[in-house]
C-alpha cells in the first residue's frame, strides 16, 4: 500500500523515527541496571513515582494493536468500535479495583511468583511461563508485522524486502530495549510513548472538532453520512452483522476484551513495581485516567476519519482499517498543510512508531523475565543474581528472534485472529487462575494447573474454527473455509470452561487437599488482601 503523504512529511517522519530509536536506546543504556541486582532489573527498585508508574502501565496497556486496530474498528463500524474502546478501558478498571493490590502483595517479579505464593512447585511456574508466552507471542507478531506495513504506508515504499527489513531492524531494537534497559528502561520508553501519543492525539482531536464547529453531534452525523451505511453506523451490530448471532457475538467479543485485556502478563508485571498498596492504587488511578483520555481521543479521530475521508476509502487502503488513525490525523489539517501541521503529523507518526517499539519491548521483557525466573532459576536451588540476569537477557534474545522470524511470515495475512487469541487466553486461562488463586480459599494446585492448561487448550482448539481464521474475505485464510464456530472469539465457550476446569480440578483433589489449602490461605489472607507485609525471598 502506497501513501499519498507529501515528500516533506515522509522525510520528517523518517528523521523522527531515527531520532526516537536513537534517543530511546540511549535512555535504556543510561537507565539500565549497572550491577547484578535482580530487584533493579525486574522492578527498578520500585523507584518510580505513582504518576510515572501509572503512565508506564498505561503505555504498556495501550499497544499498537489498540491504536491502529481499535481506531480502524471505530472508523469502519462506528458505534461498535466505540464500545470496543470503552471495553478496553473497563478491563483496566477491573484490574484496578479487583486484582491490582492482591497481585502486588502476592507477587514479586512475575505471574509465576503470584501463583506459587500459595501453591509452590516447578510445574506451576512452567505452566505460568507457557501461558505467558502463548498469550504474548501473538500480540508481538501483530506489532512486528504492523511495523513493516506502517513504514510502507507512511514512507511510500511497496517492496516486500523493505518491509521485512523494517521488521528485522525494529525487532532488534526491541530486544535491545528489554535486555539492556530492564524494567526501569522500558518504563521510561512507555512514559515517553504515552505522553507523545496522548499529546499529539489530543491536538488532532481538537482540530477535528474545530472542523465541525465543536459540535460532536455534527461529527457523528457527518461520519454516518459518509459511511455508506447511514444510521446503522451509529447503531450496534454493524461489525457482527454477517454472523448468524450478531448480538451474542458482540457480547462475547466485548466480554473477552473486558476479562482478558487487563490480566495479560506484560500489564500485570507493572503491579510489582509499586512499593506499597497505596502506591499501586495511585498508579492505577493515573493509568485508568490516561487510558480513558485515550478512548476519547481515538473515538474522535476514528469518527473524524470516516467523516473526512470516507469509510470506503479507508477500507480500500486497508480492509482492517489499521490506517484510519493516520488518515484521520492527516485529514484534520485540510487541503493546505503548513509547516507546523506537517511537523504535528510527523509527531503523530512518530508516536505511533514509538508505540510499536514500546509495546513489543514490554512484552519481550515479560516473557524473558518469566523464562529466566520461573523456568531456569527455579531449577537451581541458589542461582546467583548475575547468572539469572544473564539468563533473562539471553531469554529476551531467545523470545525476540523467533518472534521476528514468525512476523515476517505472517505480515501479509489478517492479524486480527492473533490479537483475539491473546485476549481469549487472558480471559479463559489467566483471569480464572488469578481470581481463584487470590480469592478462593480451597483452591488447590491441581485446580490451578487445570485452569491454566484447560483454559488454554480450549482456546487453542476452538480458535481455528472461528470466522476470523477462515470463511470470510477478511479472515487469515480467505480462500479456505473450515469455519465451524460462528463467532469471532472463543469466549462464549472457553471462558466458562476455564473457570469450570479450576473448579473441577479442585473438587477432584479431594476434601483433605482443599482443607489444607484453606488453612494455608487463611495464614496469609491478610497479607495478600491487605498488604500488611511485603514478601522478600
């Protein structure tokens, strides 16, 4: 796909990309751990203020898939896209009110720490690591593959080798961020990203509202008129209209986002960087505020893209609508673009580019930490901090290189199934495991393993049958049709199965095991729920 951006915009964007890559890499080198201290590498000594930690959480949470994908859904489907954006914000609010403090109190470095607090064992840690990799690898592929497409769209090249080169180059940067910067270095990149993204997005949103005399109703009306579907653009169900049960499909899809988005491991690992329960509450308040503001911004830009560019034109450039955010930003300036407006558009494209960089860096760090701490370090009774940090950095390389190779293979296919797969795994395996582990007194080790394994298997077995994988022109395999599950997500079946597997595994463990777990939980209940003491081990 070739962009129609001016040569000045393309040149300035290239300079912006290069500058951001250089500055962020330098930040990682300057702020990365300078000695062999696990707390410094994994949590940055919990030294970030609540505001900075909250911005880092928001930065980790708002991925490039959210910016480009959700913006595209809003531009193509109107009301349904807005509900999706609100579901994204609601998921983080649930994390804030339900899980953030217990997670911070029970865990130390990884999700495996939180789960093994009550049920220690290498099997639990390995299962937690496997689910972490399974949930985050698809999202990494989406961000990396989107890098080549984004660069091609903005800079105006179409060669496949150039796109592949962009994926490899950016992937190498992301591995460096995670391996060199650790938690503190990646946090600074996330903060820079969210400030640039919100700042530039707010200016664009204000320009769009100014085009419609500051009347949101006029903006929505123009978007509906230019959508080609009339009033249906402002009503629910347009996104799922082709399925046999559009209402149920919509509810299931949004429920999956609400339950799965906030519990993904690269987001929950930020809970362990707070120094106290009060700090995690304040951090989450900043994070939720930032995400809520972004929902407003992306809603205005998405509707503005449809109103100013047209739904058909957006779909012609990209059937998934991933370029709608950039097209809407460009259209906000009008026909005559000044130097200042070109600079602003460059800031927008650079913010999106930085979002790609930061998102995958956080995910690679979460996977590398889990591999090093939950799998390799758990095998040795007393592993030195130096060796564990070396393993974490090597793990970043071991996760990043396969992700880059896989991204080059899937870059020309629809990536929506991969995004959906991650959210389904979060909602069906991770969410039940965390809720049961933190709040159910009789939950047993067998129940925990049953939740993680059963919920994950349910998603992996059901996902190939959804209409995102085959059976439609916008599916990953449009020429094939092995669609037997008439939904876009597996959540309707896999979420209840995940919770049921945990319950069945606990019941199968017997009353004696359940009573043992109840007594063990009661001994630390105040610690987990109230944070009376912070564990050190």
